C-alpha cells in the first residue's frame, strides 16, 4: 500500500492570497494536485489542511481523499508532515510527500517513483532534473517513527542525512519537480506554462 500526503496547510503569506484555491485550468491548484494523484497507482491520499481549512475542505469534498486538519499548522511544514504520517493508514508500506502548491505535478513522475520503490521495497526515492532534487519524494514507512520523533525546528533534511545510504535519486525528464508557487509571479509563470502545453 502506498499513501500520499498532500501539504495544503500553509498561510500563503508570500502569495498574498490563498494559493490552494487559485484557479488552475478546470480546477483549483489543490484540486489539480489531487486530480493527478487520483490517476496514479496511489492507494490513499491524505490532504493536510490548516489555514482557512473549511474553505479548502469544501472544495475537496467531491474528491476521494481524506482531509485532515493539523492544529499545529502554524509550526510549519514538518508539523504538517508529522500530522500526515499520523493519519495515513497504519499498514501503509510507503508514503509520498506531495506539495500542495505544485499543480504541474506529472503522473509520469509519480509512477516512476512508485515503480522504483516497488522494485526495492525499501529506501527513499527522490526525483532529479539537471542534477537538482525536487518533489514529490517517496519514503519507506519504516522511517515513520523517526519522522514523528523529530523535534520542532528539525527538518526532513535531518532524516535524509541520517539515511544517506538509503537515498535513491531518479532522473526525470521534466523540470516541473523543481517548481512550486510561493509568489504571484510563480503562479503567473505556471499559468503561462500550462497555456503553452495546452496550445
């Protein structure tokens, strides 16, 4: 069983508006991410919410996802990841960390990570483009206790350093793994890129 944690709890401070609900094609940004995962061989999707959670949850109500409110979302990304790990199925074998502001997520990248994991059933799998690491990443669920034990102020980099020999990098053919949306200019860039692809 493979689960996905979608991080959608952020404050969108640099964007200046709630980026999860910005329009992206026929969906909102957060729906676009969920819609891609829904086409992949992912068994469970847990969307972690926080800031203005009720509005986002309403939009996601028509999707087959588990929405979970992280009461500590103000503490940052690690707190939301830990909340997600507490809420995925106890028997899951691996968990994919997915950014909720990465609407250009491509099914081929998700499937490449899943296929690589299933060939080994162990380790951490990270996509790369041009030698740079991106998202999403897929982690064996044996790491669960370590992630949940991290103190506030720690990051996933601490986990990566502790498991450097377990990391497998996968070269992918798209720079979409490197692009998320923090600012309005980032959002406009993604809209323009989408229009180019659709043209």
